[in-house]
C-alpha cells in the first residue's frame, strides 16, 4: 500500500486543523480515548460543538489561542492508501514552519475561505508550492455553508485562482467545494453541494496518482562518514558511508569524487555488513573504491558519465527564515546534504512580491520574504539545479554564530 504525504496550507481561521480533524473523524481514524479528550476540551467552548481542530493543535499555546503554531503531523489510513498529513501554520510569521512540511509533500491542499477569496497568504503558499515543485495541488474552497453553498462564489474563486496558477505553472490544480465544519464533500458527497459533480476530498486523495520522486538516473552519493578502523583485523579497510540520494551504483562503475575531480572505480558495496553487486536510492550503503583517494565528509561520489555542476558562484531562490535581515555582504554557512561551506551574499537580484508576482529591487531581506540572490562559496560546491534534481539542489543557510537555520534555498 503506497503512502501519500500531503500538507494543508491557508491563512488563519481558514479551517486547516478542522479539515484534518474532519478527515480523521469521518474516516473512522480516531481512537476512543482521543475522541473523549476532544469532547472534554470542547466543553470549554461556548457553543458546545465538537472542536475537531483540537486533534491537530497539540501545543497548549495553540489550543489557548485557537491557532496553529508548529507543523503537526498526523497519520491515518483507508483500505486504499496510507496518509501522512502535515498541518501547517497560517500566520505570516510562521511561514518558515510551513516550508518544513511542504518540502517532503506529494500534494498540497490550499484552503480558501469562501467569504474572503484569494488573500496574501493564499498567494504566498501557492508561490512556495510552485518553488518546491509540489506535483499535486488541491484548492479546497471552504466555509461554503457561510455563503449559502453558492456555486457562483465557488466559480468566481476558481477563476481567480486559475489565473494565478497559470502564472506560477501550477498546471494540475483541482478545485473542491467543502465545509470542513459540517463535513460537506470531505468524505461523503454533500446534498448541499449537488451542483458539484467531482470527487469528494477523500476520494481524490485516495485516487490521485503519485509520481516517483526518487530519481534513479543521476547517481549522487554525499559522503557522510569515512570508515577507517586501522585495526589488525581490518588493517586496509577504507569505506565511505552515506545515503544514496539518487541513482544506482554497481560494482565496477567508473566514479568521480567531487569537488576534487579524482577518478576511480567502485570495488565493493556493502549493505548491512553484506556485500552486494548494486545499490540504489534511497539506500544507506558503504562504498569502496579501487584507489586510496583523499575523501572526507561532504565530498560526493558520482558516476563519471553524468556529473553535477561544480561551481563557487550560485543563483539561489531563498525564503528567508531569520529574524535578522539578510543583506549583501552577509556571510553564512551553506549546507547541501552533508556538504557545508562558508559563503557570502554577493548580490540580491530581486524580491518577489507575493501579491503581484512582480520582481522588486531591495537592499535587504526580512523574515518570510522570497528573494533571488547570488552567492559565492569559499570552495567549489557540487550541486544540481533544484528543478532538475531536488535531492541535491536544495540548501539551507546557517548563522555562523548561533548555528540557527535562517534560510531555505533552491539552486537555480
């Protein structure tokens, strides 16, 4: 049975947590003790309604304020498929938390309040979905019960979003009218929305085709650890441990070590202390080379016939997560898989206006802003563009003094 990883995104009070709670409740995926706890907590609400959002808002501050702060993960299954849900925060200041959940998702559900239509956070989350190349987008137009289940309002929002989706190359968006609070079109078809002839949300989640996100063509192996016991029993043992992020490796393959460019061949492959003839992503393995090569953590072992780029100057799209502004000349640690290098910001090309999608000139970058910039690394960095190979084209920015992650970047 395959697994669908999806994230819900939207502005505050668009109903993300309620939607997930409704999915769990109506699909019979809530344990009795969980339901009893929600019922007890719901008694504190004035209307006495069962507050399904409490199933995902696990932090005390979230329950007290009625908002989602951190990404909450929930797991459920149906006879057709297993699901991992990431409930992302809606507040602007928690956009960085949303990116964490979105980076590993096969699908994003973008909730829109039918009363408000497309707002700034809708655009921001859609831009992030586009930048991260999330393959499937569901636009769930929620709270239609509050607009008398109006087909006209649904169609207007659908038309408005379609124009934006075309600009962002979100070519396969699906539109579903729902009411998360009342359960309309979540698991079962709603009589209130009899003008809608498409699938319910759960039907679509169960049937959407999943792309194979693991690339088996471009062989990439970032070295995580060099194993050199230097004991009498293993005097000549030298192995390079790590996870194959993409591609297939076989004994005898001609490989290149990057960034040095040294060439060799694979003499042996180990998995779980057993020798094998081949290994593939996403297996964790130990590679042995025919030659004694100077290799350390952060180097890449790639097939010689299809190497990545190795450069010091990069163009990167960045969502800034730091409280301190990013400026030209600022220095950070850049990490790509196991590789960590020092880098300096050479130039900020533009900021992306989330309302108009226009490119704006700026001198500095503030929290949650999306920018394109040029940076230079202290030594050559091996990489692929994020669009070609996400597993080796994503980087993070680390503050050199606090070691806090302050930015997420997609190499262009």
